[in-house]
C-alpha cells in the first residue's frame, strides 16, 4: 500500500513524493506494536499457536478443574486463547472479568437457598466455571507479561492503556498524526475505537472510509454496526453539520451484479434498521460504466 501511495505521488512531482513518503500506513496491530516497542524494545509478538503452547506448558498455573479432561488436559486451551483475545478487544482486563465473576457469584448466593436442588447444582457449576475462567485469564496475563510477550489482543489493549496513562506520549502522537484515515471502518472493535479517540485529540479529526454494499465484508474480531454509533457520538457530536448531517449512504456498487444486489437487498430489508439511516435505492455499476438501478430499497 505504501508503494502504491508513493507511486501515485510521482505523478504529481517531488513534493508529493516527499509527502507520500511521510505518510504512516499500517494495520491497527502493527501500529500498536511499533508504539509499544518504542516504549519497551524487548517486547515480542506471539500468535495464537504460541499462546496455546505457553498455556499448555504451564497448565498447573491455570488451576483447571471444570475445563480439564484427563484424556486431553489441553482440550479447552484453544477456546481460552480465543476468549481472552476477545476480552482484550473489548478492553476487559483480568481484574474486570474477576469483578464480573464475583458479582455473579454474589447474586447467586442471595437466591441460592430458595432455588430447587437441580437448578442449584447447575448454577453452582456455572459459577465455578466463571471463577475458573477468571483465574485462567489472570494466569495467562501474568505468563505473557513476565516473558515480555504481546498477543494479538494485548497489542491494542496495551497501547490504549499506555496512551491513557502517558500524557506526554499521547500529545506527541496527536501532534505527529494530524489526520487519521480508517479503511474498512465497519471492522473496528471497542479497543480500536478507543485508540482512535485517544489519538484524535480535542476536537478529534479522524476520517473514515468505508467500502459498502449489501452482502458486505464480514465483521471481524468483535466489530459491529455499533462502531458507527460510537463514531458519531464521539467524533461528530460537536461538528457544525451535526451527527445526522454527516451520514452519506453509498448507493453505487462496483463489485456485484444487479442480480446479486437484488437478492441481497431483499434479504437486508428485513434487518432491523437504525432510525437515523433512511432507506435508499441500490445501483449496480457494470464494467462498461452503465448503471443498473435496483428498485429494491435496503438499509445497512
């Protein structure tokens, strides 16, 4: 991508090339990894497989009972790795999850005596599982931090924590990155949105670009339509045009044929639609540039 940006700059002269070379192009995770390495060069990234191996080699520290099988003690470790990563996508720390488990246990204790025995047994197991997950999450976090490792989830969460705590670093990055363009914004999760908010400054000045069509790209790693609501509430609340005035539906589709759009549109029209996004006609654009208007309305 950086090569393409520089190549485009060459068509506009040396000044444009210099500006293109100064642009930072990165994924969220690569950006956060570089940021954290500036603070601590000893940090090393690991993937999910390495994380699984780390947990398997230190299985006794997880204190598993509900999630331990004699035939295969590491049977649930892959699920743990994925769950811990999703927690980090939502900025849920081991302390946060422990508080949640304790709250559930306390609520259960208040009504436990009045429950039928069979329901009480089932709920006892559920609470034990919650507490076990909380212990395992904390043990996993300690193992990773003691070894100066970064998982896929901790890269962004730790960057967010660092920016929250370090005013000087936060202001330095805000001065360095005046404008922020986010591609495929629909795929952002809570941690990534918080990172953008911290980098955006007051008032924030990010931009987001979205390629959209019925049957669009799938949502990744905890992303949801709520990202747009959060974006409007946080980044556009103080704009001159107002949050609703910034909504611009993209009605031209260059990816899909009219047949695909027609079927997708008929399916999407049954989705629950946000009140602030009106229905709009979809138009398929063929390779020869001719536009084929799809009568079916859809919102996304």
